[in-house]
């Protein structure tokens, strides 16, 4: 089941610009429970 889109959601082209600016996931600790792109 998918989720509804929000006005603040990024388009694919916007995400491709921002993605390289975010730090890499740490190798230690918990894995992310949600995708980065989906927010907090």
C-alpha cells in the first residue's frame, strides 16, 4: 500500500540534485526505518 503525495514531496529531478549533498548512512547503529526521501 502506498502513501498519499504531499505538496512538499520532491520530484525525481529535485531528489537527484539533493541526494549527493546528504551524508552517507553510517555503518554502525540501527538501519533506517524509513527512506530518506520520505522524510522524518
